[in-house]
C-alpha cells in the first residue's frame, strides 16, 4: 500500500503506513519510530537528522544545528535563509531536506515507494491569522509534493489522534482529544464508536476543534528565561540607572527556532558594547561566549531536559560547567509550575471554547484522551482535567497516536476501510 500518514511535529516526527492490514509506525531512526525534528549541516553541507544530528552538535562538530523546524511555518522566518558554511539555505529548503530524509527512511522500512500522504496539521499554525494559517498549510503541502508525494491532503492532528483512540473503544462515546505537542496545543470533540470506524464520511462525528500556539517549546523558553538566562545577564542592570541589559537577545536565545539568528558578527559587536556598559559585565561575558561558540542550542537542550526530568524527580540540576567552571542551577517542580502555570491555564481555556462550539457541557464528555509529549507535565494535565472532571482519562501513545491516526485517514481517502466482525478495521 503506497499511502501513509505523516506527523511532522515541532519536536518529533512519525510516519505510519499499512502492513498486513494494520497501520504501523515506520522505524525512522534505527529501531525507533520517532525522529526528532532536528537537522545538522556540517561545513560541507552534509545533512544529518534526528538524534544523530543533535549528537554531532553536542560532540562539538563544526556546523549548524536547527530544531523546531515546524515552528517556522506561518512565520516570516520561512522566507529567510541561514548560513551553512559558504552557502545560504532557505528555511523552506531545510524543511524539505528533513522531510525528504524521513520519507526515504520510511520507504526503506515499508519496502515500497510511498506516493500518497495525509499530513497532520495543528488547528492553528498561527493564532487568529487566517491568512498565515492558509499560507503555512500551502507551504507544507507544496514541500510534500516537492519531495515526491503525488497526492497530498491534510487532517487536524487531534482528529487523527481520535481515529487512533477509536480503535480501542467498545461502545459509542463522546471524547475530548487533547494533543499537547511541542509547538501547539490542539483539542477536538469527537463522537466515536466501533460502528463508526469504517464509515467513509465522518464529518458529522467531528463536533468541535480549537487550539492555541503553545506547546512544549514554549515551556522550555519560559523556564529558560526564568532560570538560565539571568545567569547570562537577563534583567541585570546597566551602569546607567533605570536601564537593564537589552532583553531581545535572551528571548531569541531561549526560542528554538530563532537561536541561529544570533550567530553573527553584528550581534557580537553589539554585545561587546553592552558588556562595557553593564553593571555586572561577567554575566554578559557568559552570553558572549555562548554566541561565540554557537552553544545556544546546548542551553535550550538543558532547559528541555530539566523540564522533562521534573516530571519524575524532586530536583533537576542543570550543569553549566562547560560555560564556566562550577556554574550550575537546581530546579524543582514548584519552580517549573511557578514559571509556566500561566501557559498551562491558557491551554486549558481552549477546552471551554470547544465545549461551547459543540454545544455541550463538561458532563457530556465521556473520555479525555491525552497524547503529545507535553501531557506528561503534571500541571498541564491537571488544568485540562479540571475542565472535564467527570471524564474518564485515557492515555494515548504519547508520540505515535497522531501518526497512526493519519494512516487510518489515508486509508479512508486513498484506499478503502472495512470493518471485521470483531470491530477491527483493515485497509485495502
């Protein structure tokens, strides 16, 4: 079967195809079914993706790392270029290079060319900007066609997750699907059940959709600004009373998709001027070293790792000895919540908008299906559950539900679905 579902995520990517009558996730990096949405170009322009890309960067190889590639869609960055050795490459071409590599790996695993695809897309690439949303989707579709997909269509990511969850339902129900990913948080309210699985037209079952451009990378950024960037001079005073070190550098350094913009001689000249006028120049000297050595992604990785660790431990220590001997900071779950609770509450408020759109009350939701890496954050889960307190909580495949559901949708659009006597579906 030559159709598939591709979940190009802000943090991770999956691709699912059909094998022996069932959707399966492709092995995209060794035996792993997820591949981080990261690329590394060495100075000769050779491309590496995923975990291997980050390993080359962390290992100190000379080159350019980029992550959170999806965040560029719908932003002005999509039209910009970044310097790779002596060559300037557009961000659109970076995404194409990455997805071309993903497609090739999936085809190797499937043993056949994949020519038809349903792409996942967030409910909103960009909040409250219809033109930017349309442009983002058009760009993603065009890239998919460019890398070899002959038929390209899209589906909302929470709908895809719902189609995956539906395979385990035993009776008809109304579910709230919460897909909290790296770049966006998306919700759908869907009517699901065994008798509906193989229906060709599911439009009447999709009751509401909403979302917001907040995801795991925003938690990384906010945590970094609150705990790591002050060590580099964020909100520290200048010698002139009433002025702080300019904040723009720190916001860009804490944002995955904009880090590389700081790696210029112009930025270094400006920072040397700032250092001369700073009341605490040693902090700005740390910032300068990060930019000189192009270690901004190392800081972002440290913030991300601490965030993930705090889901399970009482303290996560960030060791910055590579920046300055003995420099480190300890973080607790309470500090994570203090810095990011506002983000969790903004995400949860979309549930009420979904309920209003569907004409339902919180008590009408039978199940809350959670998927996406950021659902592992306790305060995010708590905020969402509080919106539908009576709903049964169902854990999805954190990183695979959307990709699997997109493959189910691909079978509906490009093949045919049938329902067996036991309620399971198969594709042809």
